[in-house]
């Protein structure tokens, strides 16, 4: 039986575990390295996933401007992947960003499909000038970046959906959705005006 996963705001004592998780997954997660001092300084911006009080995942809500924030250092320990912990972390980070007044949430990733399934859109890097000014210009891979920029517009009362299967993204569900959407309209029509099946 799988142990329950708890999501919570990180506390100072979580910093070493967060740093270890990031460091252990730099290559596989294509993560930017973080110093322990940097993690300690920003620990309150992290959300962690814990199982039996052990940190098994993390994500940081990093402000880039007054309106734009970034999901940064998103990682789940290898033995806990496949349990939708990553999407749960992103969903909670998006809720926190909305509550904090941000209108846009972005991420830079080598695997944009995970974000696209959660309603993010792939955009040109230049659409996120705040990120370029904050991190990219000092990066040795600047202008040779292999990451994709993804963005999500945030609005109060609107939350991102769960991770959707690729078939739904590509529209195979659209005919069913349209047919279901027509049913309430059909019910209100006069029998002579019914839409043919």
C-alpha cells in the first residue's frame, strides 16, 4: 500500500532535504544547480511533498516581477514518480501564485508535455522577458537553450486541471464534448426543432 503524500509549505529544517533532492536530480531533471545557501534563503517559497515526514518532492514559486512568477526546481524523488506528485505540486503552486496576485505562471522545462497537459501553453522565450533578465543572460547556455518556455494565465477562482492524457490534448474527445454540450440545448427545443443525431 502506498503511503499518503502530504503537501505543505517548506520550513527551514527542510532546506537540506530540498537541496539534496535538487542536487541528486540535476541531470535527469535538467535542473539548474542551487546552493544550500540559496535554498535556505528562499525555503519559504518552496512547497514540499512529504511521505512519513520525508521530503520526496518540491517546487518553488519564484517571483520574477509583480505579475509574473515561475515554477522553479520542480522535482520528485525517483522512487515516488508516477504518483502524480509533480502535477499536485504545480497545482498548489498555481493556487498560491493566484492568491498572491500574480497573473502569469511560467516554467522553463525540457519536458513541456507535462505542463501542456495541465493547460500551460508553449511560448517563445522572449514572451517571458522577466526570466531572461533574471536568469538567462548569465547562463552559459544562453542563446543555445534546450528548454521550452511554458505559461499559464492565472485568474481568481480558476484552477488548473489535473494532468490530462495526450489523446484529450489532441482533440479525440472533442466530438463527445460537443455532443454532451448540445444536450441541454436540445432539451429546451420544441420537438419540431430537435437537432438530428
